[in-house]
C-alpha cells in the first residue's frame, strides 16, 4: 500500500479455507481458494479504496472485469471509502456522484450488502465542527454466495414437526385466498414462538459451554486434562462452533430477505438509474453545418428534416388504378 494506508492483511483458518492463489494491487488484495468440506470456490477481495473519485471508478471497473472473468463466489470486504446514502454520513460532506457511482457498481455486479452489527458508523474523525461520522467499511457478496448458505432453521430436527403441527391445528372458514393468508400467518406465529424458545435455550447452552471451557482452560494451566475432561472440552468447542454457525446462517438469511424486500424498491437510487439511462440515450445537441446546436427546437427540426429527406419519394405522380367491368 502507499502513503498512510499502511497495508492490507488477510487471515484465514487453514482447516476451513484452502488457498489457491493471491493477487495484489495498490487498492485491494484478492485471496482465491475453496471452503473445505463443501468444495465451494470463493474469491475474497480485501479492499481499501482511494480518496479520488476517478481512482474509485477505476477500482469499480476493475472489480467488474474480475467478477466476469474469474470463476467462483465473490466476497468483498474492507474500507470502500464511500457511502451509499446521506444517512451513512454525519457532520461530513455527502458526495452524491460518488454514492451514485458506487450504487451503480453494486447494482451492475449484482452484489448484496450485509448489515454490520454494533455501531452504525465505522469511521470517526475530529473536524472543525465536531466529530465526523461515516459508514465506509462494508461487506458485500454476490447473490450466489447468499443463496448458497441458507437459514439454520431448515437444519433443526424439530422444524418440520412445528410446521406440521401448526397445519394440523389450523381451522378456518372463508374464501380460499383469505384462508391461505391466515394459514401462512398461523404458521409464522408458531415458528416465531418456536424460534424465541430456541434462542433462549441456545443462549443458556452457549453460556454454560463457555463457562465449562473457561474452567477447563484454567485446569490446563496447572497440568494435563484427564480423558473425560478432554472429551468435555472438545464437546464444548463443538457446541460453540455449531451455535456460531447457526447465528451466521441466520444473519445471512436476514440480509437476503432485506435485499429481496428493499433491493428493487422504488428508491431514489433506482429512479436515478432510470434517469441516467434516459440521459445517456437523449440527444443533447447536433453539429449542423459544422456548428454545435443544442436548442431543442432546432435539434428537433434538424432531425425531422434529416428523416424526411431519407424517406421522401422521388416519384411525384403515381400511376392511376381504374376498376373496369368485363
């Protein structure tokens, strides 16, 4: 990296991810490999975008080219040095052109953004009028990545039983469409109640597993563990990994639902995309007799005269057609 940026660091667990290749440039580091166990080919791009809009635009175009040329799922993570909406900045200048270009890049690359937990902003700096807040660190993934890893609910042993029991206990009268809506609402209520119970129970299990693991780690500091204690330690670690995996899947599913509900909404961004396309297709002006003319009326007349000349017939008089009898 150049200047104050320092550098980019990529760290992974070799028991989960196997590295195939590594590529670097001044603004990003691409790690390509596959996830062990499911052989999913993944490209992870660690980003630290530059400040200048031109340099950002070059980076977006470069990523789009890589996205089309390189096989596998894509995960983009890091400091994009740009926000998507006005709400992602406070006490600092919002640049609509940069936001529009970045949103266009997200749209064209068919990427989905994951919500970050904790603070709503990721960058804080002191300014002349107080602290400036921005959300410039993001995690965006391709739709294929999001579709690959679904909600953890389907892996629960009692999930199907909850749905079946809810259906068997449902009874309503009325029009078919109304019954269908009420039936889905009934199943949703049963699943929400079941989910709350699961979260409470798993929260208690997680706390207990961490406490047992912490106690065993203190024992390890003074000596070796017995076979039984070693088995308990491995089981605690296994349970914690399972719970963390469930949480990660649920977060991905919520992000997917949010994209489905809001990604194609009639927001200012999509109106902007439509208007940009209209602008790019519009005729802003014409060279008429080597003179640039941008007056709408003169441009319309020039276009009209041009096409009238093309489609004008040279034959002034047509042969007459007469209907006669036998």
